[in-house]
C-alpha cells in the first residue's frame, strides 16, 4: 500500500508532532476511509485520507504522519457512545467507586473528565454525591450526558479551557483521549492546570505493546493519531510536572489498555518501573527494530484474513465499529452487506464499507449464517447477546488477534 505521506517518510522529512525529530517508517494503510463517518445513503461519498504510521526516532512516540483535524473527525454527528458497551460501563463504575473511596472524595471536591462522551463514567461519581463536569466536542454525546445529569461543556479541551477551571480538579480523567487529540502536549498542559496541588490525573489509553502483540492493525485509523507506550506517555506527562504514580493493565478494554495515575506530587511505583522494563525488553525503545517485526506479522495476517473472507464470505456483521472500516479497507474485501449495532445514532446509516446498520434484533429476523464480530475486544459480551442467533444455527466469528469461533 502507498499514500500521500509515503514520500515524506521515505525522504526522512516527516517529523514528530511531540518533539520535532525525524519519524521512522512503521506501516502504510493507504488512503483509508474515515472510520466512523456513517452515511445517510450508500451513494453518499466516502471520505478517505492517508493513513501512515511512523515512530519518532527520539521520543519514540508512535503516530500518524497526517490526518484530518479533530474538528472534522469528532464533529456534531460523531456517533460513538461509550455506554453501548457494558464492559466499558462496568469498568467505569468500579473505577469511580475506587477513586471516591481512595481519595475520600466529597464536600467541595470536583471530578472532571476530558472526552466524557455520554456520561458513562461521571454519572457514577454523581451517584456517590461527588460534583462532576465533563468536556466533549460531540454535541450528541454531550446531550446524552446531560440527560443523566452530567454537566458537560461541548468543546475540544485544551490548555485555555483548563485555565478557565484552574486548580478546581481533585481528579481529572482522560480516557481514550490522548490518542485522539491533535495536540496532546497542550491537552496535558490543560490537565496540569485543572488539577489541585494534590489532584490525580487518570489517563487511560490503548497500549502500544498490546497492539503490536496482537497485530491489531484494525485499531489504526484517523481517530487515533497517537499510539502510546508507557515510556512515551510518561515522558509527555513529565513535561508538565506530572509524575506517574501507578499503573493498571486493562486487557479487556479496546484490545489491551493501560490506566496511568499521575500527579504533581513526585512518586514512582514499582509497577510503573516493571512495565517500563517490560517495554524495553519488547524493544519499544527501538522503533526501527519492532517496526520491521510488526510489518512482517501484518503481512501474514492480511493473507490469512483475506483467505478467511474468500472461504467464509460472512452474510452479517455485529458492531458497526471503526475497526470494521479499517479491516475491510486493508483487506480490500467488501464484507457483509448489513451489520447490527445497539447504538441508536448508528442505526439506519451506511458504513464506509457499504453495510447498512440495523438494530441487534435484526440478527434473529434473518436466515442464520456466518456473522463476523468486528469489535473483537468485546467478543464475549456480544457472544452473550447473540445466543439466539447461535442456537438457530448462526456462526459467530472474531478475527483478531486470531480467527476463532465464539
Ligand atoms: O477510541 C475509540 C474507541 C474507544 O471506540 C473510538 N475511536 C471509537 C471506538 O472505536 P470502535 O468503534 O472500534 O469501538 P468499539 O467499542 O470496539 O465498537 C463497538 C461497536 O459495537 C459500537 O458501535 C457499539 C457496538 N456494540 C454493540 O452493538 N453491542 C458493542 C457492544 C459491546 C455490544 O454489545
């Protein structure tokens, strides 16, 4: 595959968005569709953009060489809702309860979330009587959040927004945000501004080591401008006086995520040091080395999955996920003509691959056959919801990190 960014990468002219050093080539996914652009009609144009992954030779941050702006990607019609996944909601409820008890939150404390989506997390703090405030650029998601009582400012968060609420946050959450924003350095500056002197930032993001281990190329798309290792993320936080005090590994979230706890108060826990040592062992501090291995794995995966689609030719899909758009684009296969999804904002729309999005019960109204579960990261949850389909002879498949029946 080639794209408009290939020449700059090959000429050593592509530079890091964080530190400005030269970017080393990792993987080109061609001109990929904008993964979450769901269209009203199948004849509506499909927007594409170069999708080329590279790694900084100095700070090791992995990133897309270019992409449409966040304002284009996360516009008023952005359809993703975090609450559509019980796995996400349960993880959020547990975290909110833990933070409330661990920090003895109450009284004048306020908890903020950047990228608060539909209030999937902050609503759990509200239940425990803790004051909250969310920031999210997607109008629809912000409206859904207000419906559950979460006060939300509809804005792309940055250091200026952080200034307006300076020193007000005992906790700031930024889950699946620092991969998505145009300027993570400015967002982290805003987080540092928001925090009280003893405040805690909780940063959750898909982990680069998990992506490479799974060969999960379907999680590489324009919404994800950055692909963080703990090493590169800790370095970014340190630029703004935030020290990583703790880490949680979340294998069930988005194919493998990490949750970092950071504060202005110095601290360096053994589990953080252990993870950093593991990243060094995996060679994550040597981008050119792991990039060659990743490219070889990727080529093998593409061949295997193309053969699977030729042999199985699934009639249906489950989950109009961004991953689906990337997977079908890279494999250059049409995929199923319809896909079910529980997100009301997605139903009735057409995916970038030309599939019509239907409510989940459509699965039981059609002749059972082979159905590919595109959000493999929620395969167990979805398999639990599609038992009737399986009982009537339907066959559910997950394709990443390897092909398996559910
Ligand atoms: O970073 C991002 C992550 C957090 O989620 C965003 N860029 C967009 C999004 O990526 P994705 O679309 O690949 O996410 P998911 O969460 O893997 O996709 C799940 C899709 O499947 C959603 O459209 C909802 C749907 N779904 C469903 O219909 N029934 C999901 C579950 C769990 C279900 O039971």
